[in-house]
C-alpha cells in the first residue's frame, strides 16, 4: 500500500483559478513560442514565469509554503501545458513529482530551509538524475558511487556518469541517485556550481527539443545526503507517471483538434476530408481513445488524492495515454497529408514530442511489467 499520497489542500475555487491562469499562460506565451523554442531552448525566464503561476509548488503542501494542489489539478496542469509546449509540460511534471516532493518529504530541516522556498520561486532550477549510460530501465544498475567525506557529516563525494537528465544543463541543484554500497542506493543533493560537476554536450533529441536533455560526469563532486532509501526516492515516479500520462493526453488532444479542423476545411474529390469514411474512422478512433486515456488519468489522480495505492493505475494511465498519443498524432499527421510532413503545421512537432511519453519515466514495456506484477501478486 502506497501511503505517500497527500490529501488536497487547495480549495476547488483556488484550483479553478490556478488552472485558468495555466490556460491563459498556454494561449498567450506557450503556443505562440513553442516552434521557436524548439530550435533553441526554453527561455531563461520560463521557470520564473511558471513559479509566478504556481506551477512550481503544486506538490508541496500549503504548510510548507506550496500551493497544495490535488493530483487531479497537477495532472490537469500537465495536460494543459502539453497542449502549448510538451517540453515544458515534461519539465514541470518531473520537477513537481520527483524534485519538489523529494526536497519537501525526504530531506532534513536544514536542507529544506536552504533550497525549498527558492526552488518553488524558480530561483533554483531543479533536475532529477537517475539514468546512466549503463542504467536505464534497470535502475538498480546505477554505478555512480557515493563515498562519505571524512570530517563533513552528511556530505559525500560522488563519482560517475549520468545521461538523459531533463534540465540538467540549466539546473542549479540536481537530485542524484547514487550507490552507497554494493547493495544500497540513496539520493543526494548536488549543487552544479562546483568543479566536480562536468557538464557534457547537450543531447539533441527528435522531440521535446526545447528541453535541455543533458549528460554529465561527476568527479569527486560534493553532495549532501538526503536520508532516504532508493525505494522512497523512486516511489515518486508513480505520481510522475500520472504527470507524463497527462502530458501525453494534452499532446493527443491538441493534435486531434488540429486534425479535425483541417479535415473540415480541406476538400478532395469534391468532398471535405471529414466526409470520407476512412478519415471518419481515424477521427472516431482518436476521439474514443483520447476519452479512454482521459478517464484513466483521472482515475489514477483521484485515487492518489484519496490516498490509495496507485502503482498499477499510474502505470496503466501512462501506458495507455502515451500509446494513444503516438497513435493519435500519427493519424493527425496522416489527415494533414503532405502538409503534415512540413514544418509549417504543428502536427509534425506533436508527433515527434509524443514519442518521449512512451520512453521517459519508464518505457511502455516497463509499465506492462509493473501492471502484470500488480495483477499477479
Ligand atoms: C528526453 C528525455 C528526458 C529524460 N529525462 C530524464 C530525467 O530527467 N532523469 C532521468 O533519470 N532519466 C531521464 N530520461 C531517461 C529515461 O527515463 C530512460 O531513457 C528510460 O527509462 C529508458 O532507459 P534507456 O534509454 O536506457 O533504455 P533501455 O533500458 O536500454 O531500454 C531500451 C528498450 O529496451 C526495452 N526494454 C528494456 N527493459 C525491458 C524489460 N525489462 N522488458 C522488456 N523490454 C525492455 C524497451 O523497449 C526499451 O525502450 C530521459 C530520457 C529522455 C529521452
């Protein structure tokens, strides 16, 4: 039984106000710029703008200075952001579920005091570092070693390589999963402004390109141990997966909306595309699958808010929503025909962005393993 869930603290009115602000942010800032950002990166002020709108404190309770949003509101925010800029949605989903919850729930009072408020204000940018060249789906293969620093209780030297770390090239603070001995792993707070942190070349990706996907090497990097087990640290992935599922849903919704609109305008054979049965089939399948994904995401988030076990539900939501997102964006591109393959139409970008959702925070094959294990226990 997962007991790490928290009852919602923001009122329904506060959540509606917050989500209204997110919608306005999507329309006024993300949609007009998403194309431009993918040729470069998310702008320098993006996290400060997110903080202003409460997007960097959703998973932190009000008592700790956060906005105490329910998981339903968190997934809604990730869904809406993905309609505007999927790369930002991915960052916000991970920062809230993996980084901020870790900072608030698995740290000492000194650590919280030093970092939490500034992180929620967007002054300290965050990243979460588990994946390594030899440790992807098999997270327990992490090789980065943590060695206590003599005379500095709580501080360790870290040595190893990390790759595919979202926002790692901009982050001031990274939560690093490292090995403390042959059997055990734990988590550490690593400030990037130190000689032991050696940032490698940014990793270019086909989708979510505006996100700074990074690789780096740690050479006697000084890090502050957060007193937690590996299971506690990666337990936050269940909420993270609901966030990525919502991101997948937002991408699918946007692509579907564009495809429907296009099919109602474009004519061939003296008919609109939407009057042709093959196109209608695509539209009907996308509409149905999106609704099913919506219900799975909602079900997982509501269970989380009730404090129920979401291991299976989060994986089912992510598995189905991410695969739906890939099918829907593929159909949307098909409906756009040749124009869908040009950079003038947003569907090709959504099609590329959707791919991440089947891979990040556990690929579909791992989600299926998790679900089957829960069913057969
Ligand atoms: C854009 C982007 C952002 C990312 N951000 C972060 C981040 O912020 N922090 C972080 O720590 N990581 C991050 N990742 C890493 C991501 O979580 C991993 O890429 C993912 O977990 C898969 O690991 P891998 O790439 O090493 O693939 P592998 O583990 O090598 O797997 C390759 C393929 O093998 C198959 N496979 C693997 N294991 C199994 C199995 N047991 N059963 C059946 N099939 C299997 C799957 O098809 C899988 O896709 C990011 C990745 C990307 C692309």
